């Protein structure tokens, strides 16, 4: 199955706070379910900026130390990709906006993330 590493707390927001746009500087042509991997890296400054952004949308982010990292935390469906146009408050200017739907949390699975879309063995997920 395809997977994407996303920095914290954005990975949490996709699965638990209905973040329906993933901002990237590259388009995605794939459509369908992908796993969301909570990345290891997140500086305190990045966390504070993300937390403030989320608060403006009415989303309260858990403390950084409580967020999963280095784990696959859920599944979301990619249904489209547009450049810099979205009705969602999650979109950032001059970025590709991956349109996401149907987030589902799973029991976290420790896994090493990678850049870009990467494959995770199906047997790891079905277990």
C-alpha cells in the first residue's frame, strides 16, 4: 500500500482533525487510499506555528510529546489535486493541494518513513 510521511502535528490533523488538504510542492496523480506516517522531525518552532494555525481553524492540537512519531497512524483517501485553489482553510498559497477524504485511524505501526510516496508491505498492514 502507498504511504506518505507527514510532519507532526499535520499527520495528527489529517487523521483526527479532518485536515482535508495536504499541501505539497509537487502534484499527486495517484487516487485512492494511502497510509499516513507520522514523521520523526518536528522542531518546537514548527510545532508552535502549526498549533497556532490549527487554533485559528478551531482545532486544539495535543502536546507534541503526546503525538505519535515514527509510526503509521491511519489511512486517508486521495481524491484530487489542485494547484493553489481550495475552499478549505487548510490550503496554503502557491502549493499543490491534495484533496483528502475519509480519514481512518489505525493502531499505530512503527515504521521508517521516506520522502515522497513509498510502498509499505500489505502484510504489515493486514497484521
